[in-house]
C-alpha cells in the first residue's frame, strides 16, 4: 500500500536532518582546531533544527487538519540562543588561549581583553 | 503511521545516536575545556532534535514541551559554563 504523500515528505525531511546532524558530528570530530570546530555544531542548531521543525509542522498539520505552528517557537528560541552561546564560548576560548601564551591574533582595538 | 515513516524515524534516530556517540567521544577526548563545553552544547541540541522526532513518532505534543525546556536549559548551562571558563566565576 502506498503511503500518503505527506508522510513521504516527512520521512525524507527526517532522513535529511539525520544526515545533516551526522555531518555536524563528523565536523566536531575531524576539524583540527577549536576555532574550526566551533563552526560544526551550528549545522545542527540551524539547518537540522529547521528541517525537523518543517517536518513536524507538516505532520501535525496533516494529522490535525488545521495549521499547527507551535513548534515554530523552538526555532525562534534556538536562533536567539545559539549565536549567543557561540560568541561567549569563542571569547572564552580566545581569553584562555591568550592567557596560556598562544600565538593568536591580537585584539582589534588597543585595549586588553 | 505508515511503515515507511516508521522506518524513516528509526533510521533518523539511529543517525542521531551515531552523531551523539561522536559528540560524546569529543566530550571525553576534547583537548581543552572549551571543546568539552562545545560538545555538551551539541549533545543538548541533538537531544532536542530527538525529542521533536519522538513527538512525530508518538503523535504527542508533550514531547514538544520537553524539547522547549531542553533548548532553554541547554542555553543557560552552556552560557554558565562559558562564563566560568572566562572568569572562574559564574556570577560576579
């Protein structure tokens, strides 16, 4: 028996998100430096989260017969919080590496960090 | 729930589990403390995605509340740990 078209779309979207998350994990594992590794998890918290949210919206909208958008809240919260975490973590890493005497680019303005 | 969607959800959860395993390796191995915090933040995000997929699997919106809380507490936790790495104090 053929599955409904909406379920095929949801299945494809979920598989795509699984592949994207796996790519993010591989990036977290394989990239050489902390500042390079900082880029990888953004793939999971942006693209994968958007895809899963789209799949969830399609599934619950078809299931309920009316538009159900409440999962959208997660995307809004995530797109506010993920950059803040990344920037604070990058500043912390920069501070610690400079404290340890690593050869990193100097601060842009004259003052110390 | 068609067998196709069921299979896709199983495969997706397997891929997520694999990704979380790799993230856990980075958490255990990670040369510096900030690597571990980054890996923990990644684990929080993937755990949130698992909750969203389980919401589709069991057709329940309760999982949505769980995912929402995981986003918020993951943010607070990661921010507190990054702040601790920055100064050695969470609240100063």
